[in-house]
């Protein structure tokens, strides 16, 4: 009886692991896709040029841990619109790979640049909101953005 219960539990566990292994990649939740979202996606806000947006967001998104990230771009468009860039024709990325795609349309973005003289741990950023086309590198199944090619 105990052996039958063990076999049933093992079979259920194997089935659950199989389903999780199938579902997780299909949701585009790989580590690189999640990192892209953390570092570059902010669909909810549109900062003004004199705001402290970059100082707050760079800290909140953990890009000032151990060092000050020199430059980062936040995209203020729906994630679906950014993911749709991956269906645009392939272009060469700055690193020479051929998995980049350029947006057809201008997008609301904010460039955060480390100000001159700013040093870790007091990272201070200049906030520059603008409209521009963006280029993303895409990977996975489904094919999703994993890198902003700036």
C-alpha cells in the first residue's frame, strides 16, 4: 500500500514539474525577459524634465546597488507594444548579433544619465524624457525583448 502511494505521489510530482516546465517558458518569463522589464519598462509614468524620476527609479529598480549604472532608458509604453517590436524585421545589433528589431513608431522614453561628479553610493541622475524609436534584442518562445540596444 505504501509503495502504491509513493508511486502515485511521484507520478503527480513528475506531472506537475512537466507542466511547469512547459508553461513557464511559454509565458516569456525567462530571467533575461524579466530583467529587461525591471530595467527598462515603466508604462505607468511620464516624468517631467526637472523631476527626480531617475534618482528614484534607478534606486527602486536596483541599478545603484554596488555601483552607479551610468545610463539607463525607461520605456513608457504598454509592454505589449514593446513586445510587438520583436515581429519587425531583424536588424544588426550593436554587438554584431542579428536578433535586433527597431520600432516603427516613436515611443515615450526617459534617458537617465549619471551626472558629472556623482559617485557611488550617492548616485545622482539627469532625467531626459523624449520621444524616439527604440531597438530591442529578442529571444525565446514566445519571442520577447531581452535587451534594449542603445
